[in-house]
């Protein structure tokens, strides 16, 4: 099943569903577009294009993030696992958009405590130099300086300690992403969901 994907938990016909991937994958019916560079994929939605990072045991891993322009607010970044590193994702978005960054939804890959498998298999550093709590605090400070107002992070490969540090920094503007949960971005007179 390597280099394949499935959208729901059961393989269904995906005809007419556009899928933007960093490399060609196996799927019986999805309409795949291989993305090599940043591009607009729908009104107000762009892919940042693949950003690769060499992971210690998995080799070069391309990931892409999405940027959604919420009118009157700015850019919300939707990040998969965050192996690329938060600085690289933000720098790419800032190079592409004049609008300010508003929020971030998804993973940032901070397996500081626990999560032994993720710390070993998907780290970009040798096992004897693991990621530290100071690096999480630096990422928080960096994102605060960039003016991000809303954070919704996945526990996929970030530990409870890291999620707690982000919760402390963003307070009520922080949430943990769970499957099927809409992430709201409050506006003056309406609620926007990503």
C-alpha cells in the first residue's frame, strides 16, 4: 500500500474529487494533480507546494500545507504533520501572500515527551539530540511575533506537554483538533469555519 492513499476509511469511488499530491500516488479513480510549486487550487485556497525535509529514518519527506484566505482576517495555514518546521512553513506563506497570517490548524510535530515511536521514526535529528522544550517555546514565541491569533493543533505527533504549552500561550484562542470537529474563527458578525 506504499505510495497509495484512501480518502475515507473504506475505499469508495472518488471520481471527480480533485486531489493535490506532491508525487503521483496509486488510487483507482481520484483526479490527481501533482503539485511541484505553490498554486491556487480554489478561490481563496492555495497550496504552498511541497516542502521537503530529511527525516532521520524515513529519508526525504515532501509535505505540503494549505493557505486559506479568510476575508477581513488574513491567512490561515492548514498543516499536515509539520515535519517541514514551523519557520519554513511561515516563511513560505509570507513570501506568497501580502495578507497577514491569522491562524494555524494542524500538526507541528513536537514529540517532546512520550510518543517514543514518533521521536524515533519521524525526527529530523539523531536520537541522541532530541527536540527540546526550549525549541517548542521558541516556536511559540516566533508564531506570537508573527501575529497568529488562533491556533488549533493536532495531537497526531505532538505530545500533551507541547499542546499544553500552546494552550497556555493562546488561551481561549487555542483548541486541540479532533476528527470531524469544525474549527471556528470568530468574526464580527459571523463564524468562519476551516
